[in-house]
């Protein structure tokens, strides 16, 4: 199928701005990007009039939890946490035990569909359902990549907290999925929860079986308790412990990294591992502020994720800046270029490492992951002002995504899903959420 988008403003994901141009998508890639108006009337093309729209590359969410989609509005008895660990114990670890295959599928469908409406075309997910482990990643893959049509990277959250059987199933699920997946649409990592829920015995078992090409995806020092426990129980810091088992790899994601020290940052840089910042979640859990300068200054690959708290990546970038400014009591602490780099450079590098394709650009030969946003600027819009419009226009007002294409496949057209009955999906999700809430209580 050939899709031609005419009369559209185009931002290429870098430094090129086209006031009025056209884009042709064909055979899963962008064939042409032309400057100037078009009078194409070809009947062999699906033609979109892009008047009043801005074409941008699809966004990448570098760390999310799709299963959190069914937590919205949930009120649990006894929820009164004082620490981050208590948040996990009183909320998320109760919820993940209640997930079953139907609720896993519903949460993945809803999470992916909401991502589409935020212009996200690639999801890097970290899944947990300790009482429903086998084949759970296949449910995610089908919902996200086949049914919705996004690119996805998936892993299962290995932990010792739910006993030996669940642990062994988690190892098997990760290894199975790694052996069966690895292309430009569906990628795989080996998921782990965090250092403080993983024994040396478990880490050694994983290290022995992990394929050489595979990276891990793990939460690191999200709360201060993680580092305290690691030093007390293992006599070393978390990043040092992971390195001891050979887990710091070029395609390993270390999410959060709020409480690691300078030596650990240096070690991450030496191993060329990935760090992902999740500002909304960090603020919500009151766990601390990311050391933007410390990581970016070391040229560590750093990306941006939502940690399951929403899916608006432009909003996440906006809050990342506010968090830096507020924490340091300095309106310039949130370095504009560094923060833009997380979303518009770092995430693209992460996706390239995990999927092997250069998503995140609108240029000939690039993967055809294109998003159209309805936007009428009240001030001049050009290459020098586009970031300001993203942050102080689209991010803080309504993000109105009208059309989404992934590998040239139409996902959203004129604000409606092409291959999904949105009302039916949401009705099923409400039923699954209520059933899951009942199981928890």
C-alpha cells in the first residue's frame, strides 16, 4: 500500500522543518519527503490532505508497564504507604498477583491504544503477572504488535518475592521469548524486578543461561532502600553487583538510577549500558530527582519513559525539565538540549539497539512510523521554534493526534482506529478491571 500525505508541515525529528510538503510511505519505509505543495491526484495512492497538521516521527516510550492500565481508579483497603517499598507492597505487588490472561490482554490493548493517541509508535514494556507467567509475553506481543500494530520490546519481571515456582517460570518465560523474537517489530530483553528482590542464586542462574546477545531490563535504585539492602546483604552497590554477573550490556536498560553514586555512573559508561529516566513516576512516588547532568555529562545513553504513568511522551519531557528546575531551584537547571536529547535522540538510540531499525526520523529510507498532529500555531512556527511549540503548546494543551502509521500500516485515521472496535475493547477492559479488583480485595 502506498500512502501519500500532502500539504502538511513536516518536522523530520532533527533540524529540518518543511512549512508545506509531502511524504510518501511505501513498503514499510518513507520513500520520499518533498518540499512544496503537491497537486498529486493519483488514484493508486491513499492520499491524505495534511492541511492544518504537523507530521512528526512516532514517539518511543523507553520504559513502561502496560499492566498498570487496569489500575486507574482502583482503591485498595489498607493503602497507606510511607516508603517506596510500601507502595510496591500495598499496591503493585497485590495487583500483579491478580492478573490473569484475559486481564493481561485487556491491559495491553488499552495501554497500546492510549499510546497511539499520544503519538507513540514503539513501546518498551516491563511485564509482571506472577500467578500467570507462562506465555504472558505472547499475549502482550499479539495485543501490541499484531492487534494494535505498534513496535514493541517485551520482557518478564523476574523476582524471588513470589517463591521458587514463579521465579523458575519467569526465567523460562524470558528465555523462551528471547529465543522466538528479535526483529524490527518485536524485540525481547530479559526482565528483572530490582536488586533487592533477587538473590545471588537467581542472578547466577540467569547469568549462566542468558544468551550472549540478550540484555536485561531492570529497575535500579528507584528508592534509596534498594542500595541500602544491596550493600548490607551483598557488600557492594547495585551497579557493581549487576556487573559482577555480566549484566551491564549495550542493550541492557537500567530504569531510574536515582540513588547510584559517581563510581556506578562511571561503570555504566564503561559498559555502555542504557539508563531511562521516568520523571512523572519519580515525583508521584516521592523517590528523588534524576541526575541529568551527571548522566548526560558522561555521554551515557539516556532515554525517557513513563513507568506506566500515562503515555504522553511530550508531557514527560516537559515534566522532566520542571523537575530539574524545581529540585535545583534554578530555572536553567533543566538543560533544554539535554532534555530534548532524551526524547529525540536517546530513545531513538535505544530503539535502534533493541529493534535494529532507525526509527524516529522522517527522511527517505527511514521506517514509516509517522504521526499527524492537528495544530494551529498562535505564534511563528519554524525550525527554530518547533521545540517551544511542542513543550508549551502541544504538551501543555491538547495533544490532538489524528493519524498514526507504523511501518506504513495505518493504525489511526482521522482520529479512529482502523482495525479495532475501540468501544468494545474498553467495555471488555472495564469488565476485566472490575474482576481483577474483586480478586485483589
